[in-house]
C-alpha cells in the first residue's frame, strides 16, 4: 500500500506532502495511494526505545512480545530493544533468537533483543556475548538490567569483550550494598514514611566507576535510567573528557517525584526510585543539553498480583510505551527537533539500528510516526494495549495523540488504532 500524507508538518516545519511508496519515503505518490489528511499533524521518524521489558519468555501473563509490540506501535515506536530479564534469561543465542523471531512474527515494531551480560543475571560469570552477537538476533547491547553488574572485574571484562564488535554495555547503576532493603528514594520523604531509602550515591558511585572503566578500556558504556542530579554531573564531566558514554532518562523520572510514595500506592514504586524536584529539574536540563542522550521508557509491565499489593512486596516498574511521547510533550512542549533526536535518532544510533532514526528524506526507509499535538486524552489503564495496567498516569490529561505509525511503509497504527 502506498500512502500520501497531505499537508503534514515534518518536525514542525511548514505543511507539505509526504509520500510512502514500496517501504520508502518518496517525492511522488502513485495515483492509487491512500490519501491521509495530515493537516495539523506532525511527522517524526519512528520512535526507538532502547529499554523495554517485554516479559516473554516466562511472564506472558504480564506482557508478550506481541502485546508489547502493539503498545509500542500505538505509542509511535517502530523499534524497541527488549531487556534480558526474562525467564529463562536472554543469556544465550537461543533465547535472543526466540525473542527476535517472535518480534518478526508480530510484525508491529522491530524487536531488537538485548543480551544479558552475566549468566542468569547472577553477576558471577560472563554470558556468551559473542554467540549472541553472532546470532540471527545480531545483539549489540548487553545488560543485566534489574541488577547492576556490581563486580568491577566482570564489568571490565564485559567492556573489553564487546569492544571487538563495537557492542555496548548498558548498566543498571545501583551499588547493591548501598540499596539493601531499599523501598524508595532516600531523603526527607523516606524519613517521614519510615521506609528504607535508596540513596542517590548508590547510582552515582557506579556511574563514576563505570565511566572510568569505559575510559580505561576504550569501549562504549550506556547508563540506563539516570535518576539523580549527581549522576548528571558525573556524566557531564566524563563526556567533556571524551569518554564513550551515553545515557538515558525515563519519562517518569522527567515528571514524577518521591512525594508520590506518600500515598503508598505501589504504582509509583520503580527502580531507580522517583527522586526529588531538584533531580527532575537537573534531568530535564541534561536532556536539553545533550548530557543525557535519549529518553527510554523502561516499560515494565507487571501482573496485578505483583503490583497491587503492599508497597514493600510490590515489584518495581511502570508502563511507559503508550505514554512516553505525551509525557515528553507535556514536559518540554513542541520541541520537535529535540524529540526526534532524543526519542528516535540518538536511540537508533546507540542501538545500531540502521533504517531507524532517519531524517524523513526521499529514499529513506518509511519508519514514521504521525502525531496530533493538539489532541488531548485522558489515560485510562483499561484502554491500554499492554497486557498490564500499571501506569502511573491513570486519569491524567495528556497532550499528543499518535494518529499513525508506519514500519517500513506498512501502517501498524491508523486513526489511532492498531492495524493488527
Ligand atoms: O523498575 C524497574 N523495573 N527497574 C528495573 O530495573 C527492572 C524493571 C523490571 O523488570 O520490572
Ligand atoms: Zn533497570
């Protein structure tokens, strides 16, 4: 199917027509192209998420590759990198190929598996990084996310190993000895509530160590879900020295604060935890400055029984895919060049996903998301495509509706609805 997006604004520029023919962007549409009235709509390169939990294999009651892919497409994504903390863990070529194949079968977004750094995420022995890299899944990002690669020697070896094929280690920065029993951000609110705190320094200490290791080895480090003002300063200095480090921030850390824990609603429990207003301000500025490279969702679906229970028993994590762009729009406004860079171009570059994060010029793959910035909507957990319901934004009125998403020229979302 060919499409003609009539009167579309590309990244906020003056209205124009954009044609999609044979999977690529074209100057000219054939006569039988489906015409979409795109007046008032903005075209962006399809969004790319470097941090998504799809839960398959193992917790298909919380999400599957297919339901997560549908949530992603509805959120404007054309590619997602799926985290390795599945059951079994994605620590072998077999498991990453399985996830990759399930993604292809669903056909809604490109699912790029992330491989585990250590066997079983246990932090003891390196997984078969080379076999995962050489597999059909072509893994380039490795992460024990959910856990920190706390052992500095293992971290060094992992960085050395992936250097050979320009891979990257994505670190969940949490010094485990400093966060034993932690339930929320360590600060005034945790003191008041009597909950064990997760101190900012537990994140900052690992990032500081890892940028030094990455510098020593000369390999690429990516820092997952940066959450504190102090982490931003460590990253700023490392980047100024030329260390090959990139970093992500989640939509929830750009908007929400630790005050939300005061109601003991576990929907606000997440790891790393929601921080203070000061941290939120620093993270916003860091994203604007480019010290933080990308927005990543850390989409973390959880089944009702794992989430709607007492705070201390609830699993950490929040849904993110279907609300990411609206949250970013509500925080930063219609800064389309920023949004395209931080949510598509830079994440595609970090993940090595050629074909994504393009400039929407003629001849490039038609991975596109079409947004109505003027449409507002109220988040209703029951209406989300994710199999889980743990959104912290329930009842919020957000700007920005995804009208259509195209994956290599095929519509995955049209009129705000998933095509399959
Ligand atoms: O909140 C989180 N949830 N943080 C993590 O690091 C893991 C994730 C999950 O898998 O649920
Ligand atoms: Zn994590």
